[in-house]
C-alpha cells in the first residue's frame, strides 16, 4: 500500500486542480470537442444570469433558412445543462460542417422545461428584441444573428435578456 505525506498529497492536489477546473468549465456532451479544438464546434458563452438556479438550453439552427430559426422542429442540436454556481456558463455544441448557424438559449430558472415569464433568453449576436417582436414571430436580421463557423471552435457570447416592461433587457439594463 502506498503512503503519501500530507505535503505530497497537497502538492498532488495543486497539480491536479487546473486540469479538473478546465475540464469542468465547458459543459455539454461535446465538451471534449471544444477543449481539444476539434471543430467545427460552437463554444456558447452565456452571461448576464439573474439567478444561479435552473438550466440553460442551447439550440442551433442552420443559418441559411430564417424561416426555420427558433422552430424546435428545425433545430440541429439541443443541449441542456445546469447553471453553474458562478461565472459564465460555457456550453460546447458540435455542428456538422463549417458554415453559418444561429443559436438561441433559454435560462429555464425553475428547470421545468417550459418557457415561463421569469425565464431569460438570448440569441447569437445579441440583437434587441421587443415583446411585440416575439409575439408576432419577427426574427432578427441575418447579419445580426448568423455566426460563421470555421473548422475549429468558434466562441459565441450570448447575454441573457429577461422580460422587463415591453422588451427583453439584460439584467440591470
């Protein structure tokens, strides 16, 4: 049986900590793909959460067909991960090939898999969206939301917006 002194165990834990933290930082079933840079993949970085409860749902759509954007039947991928206790929530989503994609996210605060008034949402490119736009099904222009993905990993920052008055706004905005 191997015996380690307290100092040796402390040294081993310090050496192992950066790897564990790095591995835990990127969520989703395709996390190793983003960690290794083996794209094409999207690293969706979600910020602006008003709560550290619930889940984040990330969906991808083909960028060349605006009619299919945000239609759950037309999604290419759907990934749901728990909200982390601090910092951004980084989610890796693989895509089939280099090209244009649109991403939407939902912060499902109570993790019930339904969209509630308290839930937040976001779209690649972080466009301004009013409640009326949402109700009428108006979609943001392609030049604001389509993300061009190459052969590697493309980072897509999305700020979560919550319904405040008649529009969706970032927390504190």
